């Protein structure tokens, strides 16, 4: 496996390490389109935070299946908001070849927005983990939905996945077949 270095954003030098270059590029493009949907003041706060806390290695982002929870978690924010990790296999299921369903892409966009919200929490100076983990997660969801990202499809996929051994591929196929032609 080879690691490729992409740039996460157009307006700041944040490396995005990907293993599958083609899928990684699609992820990167989706990330940038989500970034553009986030309010300008949030983007400014994140850029300032990353710019002031960065040390040459961080901030950084990774798109792979080699981090610990990548088989059961779609994304994670670490190092007090300076590292974002995304699960290649989860996004392969959500964005995989041959899938044209716009809705599934919106579920992927929600995951990105949720993780960006965790970075924003850190940019606002919240303690790592917030008051407690549940509050922290609920608030990240609230930020993401307030920015216009729809969580409903992701919730449906997540529910099916959790009932089937965190199998996102299975969950996405099931949701797609339930969605039929209506999407
Ligand atoms: Zn979270």
C-alpha cells in the first residue's frame, strides 16, 4: 500500500494522506464542497485555530483503513482538533463506484460536517470530550444540522449498519434498495 499526499483544502496547506488515490480524490472533493457549505465565520475560526496551533506536522487529515476504529467508526477527530481521520471503507460504501444516489452522498457529507463540527468545538476552546461524550456528540450533530446538512439518511444507514456488525457496505445497499427510484 502506498500513501499519497493530497491537499485537504484549497485555502490552507493541510495534508490529506490517502491510500486509495482515486477514492481519496473523490473524498477530498466532497470534503471541499462541504467546507464551502459551512458558514464563513466557522471556516475562519477553524483556519485561524489550525494556523495558530499548527506545528509543521499538524494539522493533518487521513483517509484510510489503517487507524484503530476505522472498521467501526466513519470519522474521528484527535489531537485536540488538529487531526481528522476518515474511514476509507465507510466512504467506499457511501461513495463507491457505480453508486449514483445523491442521497448517499448527503449521508457522507453529514459525516464530514459532524467531524468538522468537532474541530470547531476545539477552535472555540471546548475541553476535549466536552462536558461529557454524549453532549459533545449531540452538539456536533446540532452544529452540522444548523449548517444545513441533513442527518436523516446517515442515521438510517448507521442504524442498519449497527444491527449488522458495523457493515456500512451492507447498510448502504439496503438503504439504496429501500429508497428505490424515489431519490
Ligand atoms: Zn462525533
